[in-house]
């Protein structure tokens, strides 16, 4: 599916959320508090747009994605990108100071197995920050957001994306993804410590953090 949406992925994304995706990627970088020389893995890197944001910190960042189509759309971003499955990462145990993924984990076939794999490649004490869709906190906004995701997003995508059907899936996966507390529970269950989250955009997006 991501191979199919790849040709217009960056543009469709930015149009659908009115440019806020840039702000959310920046918030992810800030939450990671990367230091120059640290090793960071960006999972579901796609076109490398999130990896390029992280590389601005001076850390050694590598992006990984299962979709060659997405990686090919890297648009000359000067960041290392590898074709890899986040459920079977080609990295040794305890490799990274930080692992992250923006709008990635809800698209993985087995998110629980992915969390276990992230834990494996993190160094002891290393941190994970995941930026993912979530549930708006204020009830009237939650209702309006649900309608936007269900009815407006697929229509906008039909006009700008290279595959409108795929964006119907994205709308469904957004509505089905667990809320902040439930996702935090899943992270704890996977074995992470000091798990916490922070809402962005009133909770429509959330950053979840945990430590190995
Ligand atoms: C919505 S895109 C996010 C891209 C980018 N991180 C961003 O911020 O725009 C989700 C990405 O996750 C990737 N993905 C899904 N399952 C994966 C897996 N098992 N291993 C690696 N990447 C995966 C998809 O190929 C896709 O490029």
C-alpha cells in the first residue's frame, strides 16, 4: 500500500493536516533530546522526511522502512535509509541510544512484536519516542475530529493522493488505533519503563515515550 501512495505521500500528508506534520516531527525530535554522536533509528522512515528532521540534531540517524517505493521518493534528502522490516531489524542487540517512528507503528502488522524488537535494539537506558495519531481530549473536538477523519480526509486524499483507496485505510486505522492510556499500557506490557505521553493538537496526535 505504501508503495502505491509513495509518489505523492509528502504532499498529501501536508495538505491533509494543513502543514502541521512539520511541527509534530519537530516535537518528536525535541522529545528525543538527541545529542551529537548518539545513534538514533527512525522506523517507518518512508521518504526520509522524519529522518531528515532528526538528523538536524547532529546525532547519527538512520531511517528504516519496509517499502522500497517510499524510500525511492527520498527526494535527495541526505540521510542514510535502509530497506528493513521493523519486525526483524538488521541491527544487533543494544545498538541505539534512541529509537523513534512518526506515524509508523499503527501501520505495522504486529505493533506488540514491533515494540519488543525496538526494545532489543535499544541500549540499556535508551529511549523510545513514538509520534502517532491519538484521541482528542475535549469531547466536542473529538466528535468533530472523528467526522473529519471519516468523511473529509478520504475526499481530500482522493484529490491529491496517488491512491485514494489507501487513504480510506488510513482513516479507518486512525479511528481504530487505541487512545493515549491504552497505547501506554501496551508499551508497558512490552517491557518499557517510565512510560509517559504528551498530547499534541489537543490529543489528535500524541508522543509516547518509554525507556529500556
Ligand atoms: C505513514 S508513513 C510515515 C512516514 C514518515 N515517518 C513520516 O513521518 O511521514 C508509515 C511508514 O511505515 C512503514 N512501515 C509499515 N510497516 C513497516 C514495517 N514492518 N517495517 C518498516 N516500515 C514499515 C510504511 O512503509 C510507511 O513508509
